C-alpha cells in the first residue's frame, strides 16, 4: 500500500467520524431546543412584525450611516433601531430562542476546541463571544497576570 492510499484511507475514516459527530450534534438537546425556539419565533406574529420593522429601520439607518453621524437623521435612525431591537429582545419567544442559540453556540465551541486542542494546544479556536474566557497578553483579552509580565 502506497503512502497516498494510506492517506486516503485515513482521511475517509476521519470524514466518516466527522459525519457521525454531526449526526450526534443534530440529535442533541441543544439543537432540538434551538429548532423549537426558531419555530416559536417564526410563529409569533408580534415577533415577525417587529422583525420586519427592525429590517426597515436598519435600512433607513444604513442610508444615514453612509454619511456618518453628520447626517441630520443619524441619531434618530439609530435610536429607532435600538428601540425596536429592545422591543424584540423583550419578547418571551425571542428570549428563549436567543438562550437556545447561545447554548448551541457553546456546544459547538466546546466541540471545536476539543478537536483543535487534540491537534495542538496552540491552535486558535474562533468564538462568537465578545471576550473569550482565556485572557492574557497574547490572546487579545485582558491581562490575567499569569504570564509574569
């Protein structure tokens, strides 16, 4: 067996495991909660009306944003977007969906981190969090003081 044939077999085994992992993720409670939350928001008439209003307000704000805060309607348009977003975020269906979305994101991050660190501890793992858990001088987070600097 040549090196190329062995490599192809190794890759196919990895791909097979990846599909198995994908199936396990799809069967998880986190995905189930996420899909249920998505359906609730889709069926919530008030949420759908606010989503449409938010899209229209964002479009108007986008027009103002081209000129920056010098546009006479910039702050009014920004406030309108913020107000509708706050209304939307206050809905129970949206809150539940966002919670489920965050739990699913956390699961996918942990899986990605586990896979990446099994390759090397220095592999960077992208996250949707604004500030990753790990701080320190080289991560772009706040200094944890653990590096001796």
